C-alpha cells in the first residue's frame, strides 16, 4: 500500500513487469470507469463529470464505450454554457417538454447551434 487506500499492483508476464496504482476508496461514484492513474479514460471522464458537463447514463454508469447521441451532444453544450434559462418552445414534434434534453434542444435551436430535419 502506497497511500491510505491506494495499492500498487505489480503485473509480470513473460519476463515483463509493470505496476499500476489502484485506489479502493474513491469519491467517484461511476462504477463502469476504473478510477486508476493508468486508465486513460478516467481523467477526461472525471473532468467532464466534476464540471457537470456530463453526468453519465444513470446514477452509477457512464457507458464510456457508447456512442454519443444528438440529444447528449446538445445537452453537453448546454451544460458547458451554464444551462442558461430558456423557456421551452416546441420547435420539433419529437421533442416534448418532458424529455430530459428539451431545454437543451430549445437553447441550441434558438442559438442556431442545432436544427431539425424537414420531416
């Protein structure tokens, strides 16, 4: 153990050796992103999570291998802008006021960031 709750794991395979630091204690609630210094995804995901640009697909899953949808992307941009107050306006038949991305879509449409299809 290096620091409290941080362990160094040594891995040897065919004469090659490497080590990883693994923390068993973390304030990061996302279960599908390994919180280690060697996980290349962790720092970026932690940044967007901590800055509230992205929250994941539910309370404990980020789904880092999933594709980003148009709704997710517009929501990310809206979050990065600080979620400015915008009254919902029904510009699209497939975006109703009760959708989690409704205000973000309204904001993006109003600011000429996103538009819909003709149909």
